[in-house]
C-alpha cells in the first residue's frame, strides 16, 4: 500500500527537526518552509520554499493537493521571552488561516496543529501561587501575553473549520497539541532555591519519541469527534511526567497516547541532587 501523504510546514524548524526523519519513514512527506536550512545552518533536502503568510494561496496550494493530513509547525520569527510582539502573532494567525483554508479547498481530511501550552498561560499563575492544582484542555483558554493569544486564535479558528459552518459544510478535522517543553535541557540549571521552577520544567517535558507518537496518533486515530460530534480535540503535548500539572488523560482516552518517558525517571540523578541540597536547607 502507498504511504499516506502528509504535509509538514515549518519543516526546517526546531520542532520539526525532532520528528522529521520519523515522519519521512512513515509517510510520503511534503516539507514546506520559508528556507531550506535548519537553525544550525544545515541544508535540508527536498524542502519547498514557500511563504504561507501570502494570501495568494495559488502560490502553494498544489503542495497540499492530495494530502491526507497536514502537520502545521510553521511559525514566523522566534519567541521573545516576554511574548510582546503583537504584529508578529497577527502574521502567524494569518498563516494559520491560510493553511486551514488551503486544506479545505484541497480536500485535506485532517490537520494537526503544533499549538502551545501558552494558550493557557494564565492558569500557571494560579498553579504556582497554590490556587490551582491542574489545568485541563476543557478549561477556557486564557493567556496573559500575545504569543498565547496567537495560539488561542489557532485553536478557535480550528474549531470553526471543524464545524464546517464557514465553508458550506466542508469540514477540516483538527487536533491542537499544546506543546510543553520539547527539549532535553529541562533539567539543566535546576536549583534547590527554586523547587517550583524545577517542578515546572519537569512537568512540562516532552521527549522526542513521545512527540512523534502524539503526532502519529493524532494523524491516524480514526475518530476524534468531541461529545457534540465535532472532529476537534485539544491535547497537552507532554510526556508521562510524574511532575505534570497539565492533564493528558483525554489524549490517553481518545487517541490511545501511551507516553514512554517520564522526566522524573529520565533526570532522576539531577533531581536527587537538587532535592538533597534543598533538604540540607531545612536541617
């Protein structure tokens, strides 16, 4: 049987780099980005250089034609630490709309969006001030910065496209992945003076293989309808971390996500050292 055709946007970026080879092995992968080099300057073969912010979708629609699914990880610019660049996020929302609309026009069945935990940033204020224990995808998305606002907009647009209301009944099934901390450096710089910071880093961790599993299951699970029959889901993109403060129970239930990694196990030596140092302070 031929491999399913999948389009990967932002194909030379960091997030895509963690899964690109695995997706190429599994799918007939079409890669799109504004450049053909990765963040280290290495050239990535077979990348189509296109600007998805361009409102003229005829410039790139043929690359979506015949695709079974799209994984959208395209993103303009870098994330500044204060998330203050409103107009950059407007461009990213425009890009998101263009991708959704092109999918509808070219008959793509499903889209997987690389969203972000920042779509619900406000709840972290409550968690780390001991007013909330867990955040769930069912809570209304609330952020306190423009980057998070952009991700909320991705999700809100995704729901519109999943209903078919704006496109004469044509539906784009979509999964929104609120990616946590997709980096092996989460255990670097842990400090006995900041145990909540350690909890945050470890709870948000997403390993590369768990990221790939989430993407594959989000693409391939047949039924992703919500309780009202709309094919739309939001999952937190984290590993099975003991320290987690976002729930992944709906991802386990709906798409059969079975994370293989837990930051508490993977970084056990570093955690043991830091907690030991913290206990010395109580002696």
